[in-house]
């Protein structure tokens, strides 16, 4: 059984990360991508990337900007 986090929870978590990196010097979207790659498990990253592909409603712009640097999990064989 695949466990998925609610889209609302995922958006909240991603936006909290983006809000933090928006307040830091440097490229905030890079910081968002690094954090998500380091701390979100593959299923969470896959869900986030899919959500962004579907329009990313409610996501902070830094999360959208980070999408190209977030590692997609390897496809299951």
C-alpha cells in the first residue's frame, strides 16, 4: 500500500522550506532543492514533482523554481 501525504501537508512543508531559504543570502531555489533532496524520501519527492507538473497550486515560487534541481526517484523496475 502506497502512503501519500495530503497535498495540503506537502505544500505547507515545501513552503516552510522556501520561506526559510527566501530569508537567506544566495540562491533560495538552490537551497530548497538541496534541502528536499537531502531530507525528503523518494516517494515524497516524486509526489512533489508530480504536483508541480500538475500546476503546483499554492506552492511558493522558490519551490517551483527548484523543481528542475530536485532529484526524481529512479523508476521502479
